């Protein structure tokens, strides 16, 4: 029988080990915030060091706990946007993995957390990938949580286009972090 105690003893430690050693250490010393945002599409932005990533990881853990207790088949992924593009670029040389499979997988996740959004140097290819991914998630009402050091306005200027940020603004509650 699945219960909260079993999740905390068995599942949560396994999930935590999937993160980098730095994140694992943070999760050992930082308590779950009392004011964790509700699980919905969010765009969390603010300066470096304000706890955007750790909040999104606590949200990830909350979603995993919910899915575990409900015995849900819903899917979730936490990834840095730079890792998305590293994976896409690696797929060019790997006949077993295609760019389209990666984009489809991320598009179809029930919950997707994209960390450090807008940190990439924009290229036409990157913008078309972001547009396709975000538009699919927007159109299909998929829960998406973004963290960024930049506001949506700053990202629109950086990208030279506001179609992506416009969709994010329509699909997400915007949270500005100013302190840890």
C-alpha cells in the first residue's frame, strides 16, 4: 500500500539521488518552504541566488509525491534548458535518437520543469525548438514551470521575438523572486 511514510522512506531518497550533488546537499540543509506555490504553470524569475531552482525542485518533489500516492501514470521531467539543447544536438549524430522524439517527449510530459530558461544564446534553430515545444504545451494545457534569471520582457528582447514569451505569459502565473 502506498502511503506518505513509504514515499518519504523509499521513493523520495531515490528521487533526490537523481539530482546533482550540489542539489542533493541543498535538499539536505534547506527545509521545504511553507509558501510553496500551488502546482500550476509558473514562470519564476529573479536574480541569481534567490532560490528559483530549489523551489522548482521542491515543487517537483511535491508532484512526484502526489503521483506516487495517487498511483498516477502522469509523467514529469525536470531539466535545464541547456541540457535539452545538448540532447538535441547529440541526437544529430545518434541514429537511435531523433530530435523529433526528444521534442515530442518533452511536449507530451504532463508536468515539465525547465530550469534556467533564457540563458541560451538565441539562434533561429533554438527559437524554433522553443516555440514548437512551448506552443504544444500551451495548446494542450500541460503544466509547465520555468525558472529564469530574466523577466519575460528581457527574454523577448534577447530573443528578438515575443511569440514565445507571449505564450508563457498566457499559460503561467508569473512569480518574481527578490530574495532567498
